[in-house]
């Protein structure tokens, strides 16, 4: 028995496993010619013939599992350029056979408790094989110079065939188009633009367009090219946001996609591709959109500022303008303080001028807002106290009167003590008195440890 025949037999008996975490290790053990022979032997094992097992065995979970590993192996090899282009024809022939292979029975499809098309895409043969096609495009057909190769038109025909619901109506397959949109935009821009509605269309009543859109949001970073192609989808997604957010997760995949939508919008707005007065932004911040979504967008913006050290000045200015707009709306009574509750992230940013941060923090507290995370506010106040003691004492005094979580004072005891200690020793009498009053209020509430500040 040859090595490859033994490998095939072992795979069928389940005695070896080529998992997705070791595809390149297998590739390093076998020459690619032998490895492709092995892949073909696996596929041939499923073909009709008088000497072949029954259909139940041939298309059972073991065969599909083996083919899934083969698809993952080829995908990893192409992504990491571990296979030479001289093998492209044979590799594509194998991939094509897997794309057109029969699906496992529904009862054998591994899906989590809540159905998720991306889980199906990562765990069933046909979507995995189509993902290998996407990697093949990037590996072997990266530019227009390769459109004379026979595989170019074959790939085009395959992509179009699996966009037809009459031919393939599985959400897992359609999710692959969304997951790999960045590849299609980079290497098949004209085809992608011409087929946008077929990929993401919501009028087909199959739900496939929704699956592609969710997969795109959850697996792609925002980009100018993606936004220009999918502007209508972004606007429609915002318009479809509910006026009240459910108290429980009804669709985890949709919830995750919506959260990523907020991240996309925050980034695209910061880059200047979405204007503050655009229909998308006015719809998002209208009273018809649940305040939780509005608050989440501002939170993402604050996290961007907090976690970035050297952003472009125009990005910072746009984000500051967004906050000021929403603060103005709060002061006018057109929104609720909860919308601006993410001030803790904004305050923690080292790139926003201290005067801007302290002024907005104080105004939010005056308007009844509770900045969260509160401990991040306390951390930043300590940092600013040496140069802005009057403002930090005033903000801290208001913060301690706000409805922060009950653990805030315990968690930020050292920071609160540092700010108030600086306050009671300040040269300005107003600041000293405010600090003393704040200490006394804390002691009166049972926080007697703060009395040491006055000792």
C-alpha cells in the first residue's frame, strides 16, 4: 500500500486528522505533487463505481470532514504563498470538484445553538471550497494580466452560478461573498460592482443578501472602496435600526453585525467619507433610533480616541464636532444624557486638549449625565490636576454626586484622594473650599477613610 493510499484509508477510518490548525505542517511533510495526488485520491474515493461504498458512506461525515480539511489546507497554502503557481491548474481542479460536491445532509451540518451563516461557512464543505476560490483569485489571478488564463473565466462562471438562488440557496455560501468582499473589490472590481445587487440584494426574499451583508460587516474592516460600493446598504441598515433595543439577544449574528456597523460608521465618519449632516447620521441620531445605538456609536468614537496616540488632526476635529453636536442637542432637550454616557473613553484620550475635555465633562455632569467608565475619568483627572486643579476638583465633586456604579469610590479611592488632597492645598480659596466640602460629604456618607485628607 502506497503512502498516499494509506493516508486515504486512514482518513476514511478516522485514525488521522488534518485539522485547520496544522495545514502547513502537513504541506511541509509532503511534496506538493504528492499532496495534490492525495487530494485527488480523497475526492475520487467518493465517485460512483461498482467497487465503491454506499452513498451513506461515501457522502457521510467522514468524507466531508476529510474534504473540509483539504479545502482548509489549500486555502492556507495559497494565502501564505506556500504553494508554487506551477500547481495552480491542479489546485483549482481540486477546488472546483469540492465546490460542486454534494452537501452533507442537514442533520449533519455542524451549527451552533443559534444558527449562524458564518459558522456554516467555516464548517461545511461547499462554503469552505468557495473560500478557497477567493484565495485562488488573490493567489493566481491577482490582476488584469491574468485574465487570459482559462481559470479566469472559469472562476467568473463559478462565482455567478453560486449567486443564483435557484442553483445555490445556502446562507453559508452567500456569506463567503460578504466575507471576501475585500478580495473581490481588489481583484474583480468591475464584476463586483456589476453584481452588487445580486450579492447583497434584499428583494430576493431568500435572506441570502442579508447573510452576505452580515458577513461583510463582521469580517471586514471599513474602507473607502467598500463604502462607495455599499453606501445604500449602510444607509438602509441604519434606517432599519429599531426604536427600542431588545432586552435580550434574539439573533446573536444580527447583534454582532449591528455592533460592527457602529464601528464601520465611526471609522468612515472619522475619515470624512460620511458627513455629519448626511442622511445616514441624521437618521442614526434621530429620536426614531434606539438611544443604545446612538450611545454605542459615541462610545466607539471615544474608544478610537482613547486607544490612538497619533491620529490625524482632521479626524480628531470631526470627532470633537460630533460630540459638540450631540451635547448641544442634549442641552436643548432633544436627547437623553445616556446618549453621551461614554465620556469616560473621551476623557481618557491623551490627544484631546485638556481644556476641551474638562469643559465637556463638566457640562455633561451639569446636564445630568453619568460619564462611564467612571474610573477612567478619575484616572484622567489625576493626570490633569497638576495643571488644572480648579477644574479637576470641580469635575470630581460633581462626579461623586452623580449616579455612578456603587464600586466606583472604592475602585478609584487613590485617585479621588489625590485630587482632593491637591484641592485642599490649592492656593485658590474657592478650590480649597470646594475640596473641603467634597471631603465632608464623603465622610458624612460613611466614607470615613477620606477624613485623613484633612488631618
